[in-house]
């Protein structure tokens, strides 16, 4: 869990691939929060469902 200015942001843990922890970036390349990530994920899921209709 991060604190300070990084509090609330989602981090990508790619250490298994010999990379370091990095902030997960949103569509605009800004560090994302869980709320922003979830809204983007939900919008994408809705687009996929609507595309199958």
C-alpha cells in the first residue's frame, strides 16, 4: 500500500518479468486510481457487449 502523493493509485507489479513496480497508466497516460480504472474497464466491457448485438 502506498502513502503520500501515491496514495490511491494502482501499481503494476511486473517483477516476475524482470521489471519493477510501475504506476498503472490510464488512457491519457496519467497514473490511474481504482475508480478511474474501473470506469474504463466497465466502459470497455459495455462496448464489447454492444458490439455482439
